C-alpha cells in the first residue's frame, strides 16, 4: 500500500496490478462474480455468447446493381464528395428547439437586457424600453437558436442493430412495418436476415418521391414489374386501425426528424401499439440520438398500461441490461451510448476501403408478465466503451444489471 498524490493505492492480490483502494475492492467482488459464471467453457473469447458484433457489412449484390443503375441515369457529378458532406451534415444535426426551451431562454434574455438598460439609464425608465428589449430578445433568439430543416435515408446501421436473430433464433417474423423507410434499407436488411419467411413489408414515408425511388431500387433500378423482394407496400401514413400489428417494427433515423417532443412521443406510442414482437429504434450515435432513444424507452415503459388490446408488457431486449433509469443520463456531461459498425460503401470508385458508422439503438420486445424474457445467460453486464489495454490487465467500463456503471480490471491470471 502506498500514497500517490491524494489517493491511496494497493497491489491487488488477485490481479497483481496497482489499483486505487476503491477500485481494488471493486475488482475483488466483480472478479469473484465473473469466476462463478464461466460462459466460455474453454472456447476462444470470440465465441462468448455475449459477443453480438457483426462483421463488416456489405450491401446486397442486387441492391448495389440497382443503385448504380439509378445513379448512372441521374449522372450526378462528384457523388462521393457530396455523399461525404451529407454524412458529416447528418452527424452534426441536432434536435429542433422545443417551444418551452425558447420561452425559458427568452425570459432569461429579457431579465439580462433589462438589468443592462437599468445600469445605463439610472435616472429613469424609458417608455420605449419594453419594445426595445423585445426587439433585442427576438434578434438574439434568431441568432443563437439552432434552425433545423427536415430531411428524409443506412443499411449497415439497421442490420447492425438486429441482435434479435442471435439471441432469439426461434423468432421468425411474418410481417414488417418500417416507419420513415426512406430508400427501404429496413426492408433490405430484414430480407437479408430472414429471407422469404417475411411475407409482408409495409414501408411508411411521408415523401412520395422517396417511396418512388425505394420502389425503383426494389425493381433493380428499372421499370420492370418484377421486384427483387415481393409483397412490399409503400404508404405515406401509418395504418389507421390500432389493432393492426406487425411482428417487427422499425424506425431508423426517423424520430430525430420529428419537430417536437410531443410529436415524437405520440409516434413512439403508436409504433409500440403496432408491435407484435419486436420494436427496433435506430438513431445516429450522437448525444441527441441517445437521448431520443432514452425518451422512447421511458415513454413505453411508463405508459404500458394505456394499451388495452395487448396486455403483454414491454421488456428491454437490447442493448440495456436493465429497465432502470439510464446511468449515463444521470451524469452532468452525457457521453452517448453508441456502437461502431464497419461497412463497405457503394462501390462508386475502383478502390473502396471499409468505413465506420456510429449508431445508437434500442430494441423492445413484448413478453408475458409472468414469463419475463431475460434468461440467466443474458443477465450479464455490458461493455459500453472500448476496452483499455494496460500492463498485465485491461480496464473495462460496464453497465450492470443493477443500473450502475462500473470500472473493472480484468487479468489473464484471474479470469483466463
């Protein structure tokens, strides 16, 4: 045991590495827990049942051919450069400012400007003071408020979030609802996983032009009435009947395009009503994207009693290990909970290196209240950041089943 600065360090008797006293105590208890559950049973670590990462994703051959056919006819110049700029633009986008936030900001600015005016005009208050302050407030709000323009799109991101097939191999969906379907990436990703077992695809996008382009891609980039994927129906509005449900419901990069919180919450609850088995939500792996998904998570868990026609309760399937408040949102400086997925882009150039995309996702399932879906096999902590290599040990940051974040030192000596 020794002092370094204001912290006390000890040599962990299990791991034989230098840890601060608090981390050493955690290491003792956490390591003991790991030893009790030997999931590997001598198999390589890449065979661990908790590993759900996909290999580098490649677009289906038929989709590549169709996309290149459409692009060739469009004759767009500098397409790769424009695609890169669009990706950067989408990543930097933020949520639209809520009306309540604007009001709060306006009140603070009004107080600030009023104090400044009073400091300048100490002999009396100008009759035109109110109008002058209102003008300054409106000008400052226009200058500092983020102005968001609506957009309407990514195969690799949607495919990456489908941890369903590995954890629930028995599940085979019959019907799919893709909200904010864009170019139909949800349809292509689902068909890649489950093939012809899917008998009905309903793609909902408010843009008629986007639906037309998505339908053209399904036909191989031409007007021949022989789509690669059958039984795909395009709509601009969600099905009206609340009793119409789909085995799989997807909303990828769609919630962030809704203007207000109330609008997002209404859509989230509508999508959950239409979910028969699994609801898959995907957003960019940014701070805003993560927070939008946590809004959806809390909305569905809190409002489960509002659904009368389907009494099965919601259960967080992935990636969260619990249904408690997200420990990352409790911290003042939120680090988004996101995941990396490598993919090969559309081969527009001769040399195409694989690229990386960061995404946040949420999968919610319906389960009987008496029979929760969680099994002992999946009741484990989850890595939420890259493992940091250190001499003779690695540092892991975990999100645990008790709703807490934990730092854990793992060594070959103690854990194999």
